[in-house]
């Protein structure tokens, strides 16, 4: 997309932000200059309705109006329960990506281009009216030639260009925010924007969604009631995903599920155990299991759709989650503090360890002697994220998704079964993961991995030593030694030297003046008295030295500030 088009998009973004009362942000980010460069004046709309909205509502409305990229950004912000207050999280969860459908003629043209054949050749039936139209994709019901009902998910035409332009602008704004809005620097907006950009571009590729679904299906336990729609790979490509059509009771209709003789309690229990197992055992899980992505089937089964947004956890992260949850139950303050400090990597200097310990003690006191079956995990995570915010600790993005998923699971479970307790249901999975961690074969596997890493390090030492020696010989190695307190000592020496120099200069003034005044007849140089020239020269040199000392002192004081 051209620079001119980027400027036009920047103008639209700035206008919407100002319309919803965020003009100060526009100004501080320098976007007001964009409006000037674009040569356009703001077309103010009536602010009466905007004024009546709360700050959080204005954020949501602005994101919705800004379009698909910003809607997705808001949905990801809703997962960052560690960064944003509960009121804003609740408002961001209302973000709606439903938009006006694309004309079918454009959808048909793109589908046929991707298939390499006409719709009539590929499908026995294709419903022109979309079943759903979101900001990035549109869904149509269809039937394959053999009569199999399918869902055709089509990316909106030309949406990639819009998203790429938005991502460039978001990256630029994040860099400005990191420089101009010092309060945000702690949250690393530039790095966060880069991660968001990678995630957004991956989500535009519908092949990835299909791979996620297949991978999750391969992890399912044999006794799980969860079903994941089949992907028809012969038709699926970057701009189109064709998958099995699910006909069931929407996740919001729990009353209908009960009326049809379903088992809400069993589904809640199985869902909690299945997703928990995906998190702590597989490290791969659905990142947005809300009721809109769930359908209830016969035989007490249920389906989880829309695998575009997933979470991934390393083995280290999984161990940290297990240790954290068990640390809460067992009141292990030291272990919890160690884990939280690990999460504060890159921000350790801003975290007061003693203060953090006090907060952890207060946090655990709230749950002291609470039976496990009465411990509400959503409340635990809400309190824990408040503790993180109060101590300026930012959750790593992968763990933020886990927190959000656990909170969502507890809410979904309570919708299905008022007596549902996620801690109780997830406990067997956690205990199983702990037992697996200490099995002899697992200990042997970790030991073998550590031994291999150590061996690789030892093998690489000669090569690293040669590289270092070569760099030293080439004069490419620099050594910086910092001795705390030495800088102040050096500054005191400089100050003392300045005073001595000033005294010498003053003495030189007195001496030169005495010479000028005491010498009457002196040798002439070009008709001027020689000693007068010498005295005045000494005075000018002294003034120059004094001026240099004063200037150096001013610069040193400025650096101290």
C-alpha cells in the first residue's frame, strides 16, 4: 500500500480517536501532524452521544469503528487481565465484529479463483446469503458434490491490504508511545505491537486455522466428549477454509440443552478437564472458548469451533502454572515469588522484592483455610492479576491467554452448572501432570536433555575461545568497568581541580595587573610596550581558562540532572 494511502488511513484513525474524546492521545503521538500533512480538516460530528458514554464504552466504540485490525486488537487486549482493569476488560469482551456482508458476486469471484473451477462444479449447493459476516471473513453454508454439509469461510476481498496498512501504523504509534508516553514504556508497546502484527498476519491465513484444528484433535483424550470439525484440505487455502458443518444447540442456549435431555453438568466437567489437559499437558489450546464458539450435540457431546486463535506454552511455562496453582493451595510464598519474578524479566529493577512478598502474603491470607472445592479459580486469577498490576509486573503474552482461558472456563462452567468449581475439576489433571513430571523416565529425559546441553556447551568452548581470541587480536573487544561510587569521587576531584585552576587564574590576573601598572618604561614592540602586551595577554588567557572551567561545570551539573 502506498504512502499516500497510509496517510489517508492515519487521517481516518486520528479523526475517529478525536471523535471519541481521545484527542490528547492523537496530539501526544504526533498524529495531528498527519492531519495537517493530509491537508484535511476534521469533520466534527455531534458529540452529544459521545459525551454520555463512559471512558471504557468510548474505547470499545472507537475500536469497532476503526475496523477489523483494531477490533482484533481489542479482543486481544481483553485477554490481558494483568494489564487492564476489570471494567475495561468487560467492555472489550462486548466487541462485535459483525459487519455488512460483501456482495456475493465478489465472494463468488474469489472462491472460484481459489478453487480453479466454478462454484457449480465444486458444490452441489451453495447458499448465497451468508450465515455470518465478520470483519475479516464471511461464512456460507454449502454442500459438497457427495451431499456432505460444509461451512465455507471466505476471507473478505482486499482485507489484507487494509490490515497491513493498519499494522504499519500501529507499529509506528507503538514506537511513539514508548518514547512519548512514559507510563506505557513499562509495558513494552513496540514489542507488543510486533507480536500482535505476527499473530494478525497468521490469522489471515486460513490454512493455519485448519492446522490448529487438526493438531488439537490429535491431542484429545479417548474419553473426551469434545468434537472438532473436520477440515476438507482439498478445498482449503489461504483465503478460504472449508470444514464440516455442525448442527447443534448454540452455546448460549443452556435451557434448550436441558429441555432436550442434555447433560450440562457432564459437559462442564468434561470441558474443564479437556481444556486443562490441553494447557498443562500438551501446551496447545483454544484461546477463546466462549459460548459463541460452542455447540451442544446429542449423546452429551459438544463442539468447539473457530481455531484461528490458539495459545502455546513451553514446558517451562507449563511447570510454572502448575507450581503457581499448587503454591496457592499449599501457601508456598517463596515459590510464588520466584515465579512472579521470573515473569518480570526485563523489568526487575522496577519490582520491589520485599513489597512483592508482602502482597503475596496478603493474597494468600485471603484464601487461607479455604477448602479446595470452595476455591474459585476465576477469583484467584483476578486477585493475582491485581497483585501483578500493583507491582508493575507484566504477564508474558502466552500466560495472559492462559489466565483468560481459565476465567472464561469458570464462567462457562457456572452457566452450565451453578455448582461448578473449576479448581475441583482441574485438580486431577494438575496432580497427574505433577506425578508425570517426577516419573523416573521424565527425570531421566530432563537429565539427558541437560547433559546434552552441557556437552554442547563444552564442545563449543574451543570455537568460542578462538572467536574471542581473534576479536581481541583485531582490537574488536572493548571492556567497560563500572565501579559504583567512583563517578562521584571523580566529580569531586574535578570540582577541586576547578577551584585550584580558578585560584591560579585569579593569581595570574593580579600578577598581570601588577606588571602593567608597575612597569613604566619598557621595551617597545611595533611601538607598543612589551610588558603591557605580556600582561594583557595573560589576562585574556586567564579569562579564557576561567570561561572554559565555568562551561565544563555547567555541563556536568546538567548531566547529573
